[in-house]
């Protein structure tokens, strides 16, 4: 049972990483207004960091909206 728990936990961690990276890629593509191909942006640096910042801003906005 412990083996399956580790697989599920690892898949969740990697899934979150790729989700955050995809959000960063999508945001950069929107900033470039589609002038650069999506495949080229995918190979650039900082996609994960940008995605994490966008997620943090989104969570902060949701918390702010719920409290006011």
C-alpha cells in the first residue's frame, strides 16, 4: 500500500509542476501576443517561475475578493 501512496504523491507533485509551467508558458504567449510560436516559448527559461507568480497573484486576488 505504501508503494501506491508514493506513486500517487509523486504524480501529484509532478502534475503541479507541469501545470504551473504551462500557466507560465501561456502567460508569456499572451504577453508576446502570439508573435512567437508556442513551441519556442516552451523551451525558454522562467516559465515555471512566471507560472508560480501568476498562481500566487490569483490566490491572493481570490482571498482579497472573498474577504471584501
